[in-house]
């Protein structure tokens, strides 16, 4: 693929991500994307079979970026507990540094497009799987007292997504300082995990 072709493909993805973020899945079309890019809809079909294929690509790209950020953050630490906190902070940092990419991962319901391929679902679970593996390692090391690491990991993911969504969707009470809200929310999640650490 030539540099010109790569550039056009990237422009299509960038503009599609922005339109998806600002207007929603139902409001965008290949024709509208082509108009924004300055190319015909036919040109877009050279790279993407249809709108769902394009959206799948956006999701996969965002998931890959998020997963890589989480893995890079966790790799800086050796201890299980430090890795755990690094995963949480890397997830939050990615969301606020890349709000469009983050929201693309979650904003499109499966009922609004063709089923997301199973192999891509497995890739999408990389960050979550890393969190679960760190919890399991903590259990094996005798640092953590938990019966259901998978549920714990998913619960933590849900809490983080809730905190991030409140801020990104501008639902935070105006009387609350945003930075303090984010930091205290992270601390509460981390400390909630620490209470499960055995003291014996």
C-alpha cells in the first residue's frame, strides 16, 4: 500500500471516528464520510466493505491502542500490587487522553451493526485479561484473598468505566472538582482492592 493510500485510509478512519463520536452510528453513512474526506463513497469501499467493517476497524484500532497502553503501564512495575494500580491508571489516562477512541469502543451497540467478530472480541479482552491475571497472581502469591478473580476484574472495569463516563459525558456535579473526583475515585477502587489483601 502506497503512502498516499495509507494517508487516505487514515483520513477515512480519523473522520469516521469524529463523526461517530459527534453524531452517532445511525447518523453516519459512507456517502457522508466520503464528502467529509473529499473522496467518493466508491473510494472508501476500496478499503472497507461497508459501514460495519469500517466501524469494526475503528473499534479494533482503539482497543489495540488501549491494550498497548495498559500493557506498557503495567510493564514498568514488578510487584503485583504496583502492576494492579498501574493498569487502573493507564486505563484512565488513555480514556482522558483519547476520548474519541475510548468512547468508540463502547458507544456502538451490537444491535446497531452486524455482530462483532469473535476473534476481535478476544483481542478486545486483552486489557481486562491482564487485570484478571494480575489478580490471580496475587492470589497465588498469598497477597490477595479473593474467590472470583474474573468477577473482581470485571467489577473494577465497570467502576472505572462509570467514573470515566460521568466526566466525558459532562455529568459531573459542577460543584465537584474534576481532578479530585478522578483521583479519589481511583484511590477508592485501589483501596477497596487493598482491603482484600491478607494481613497474616
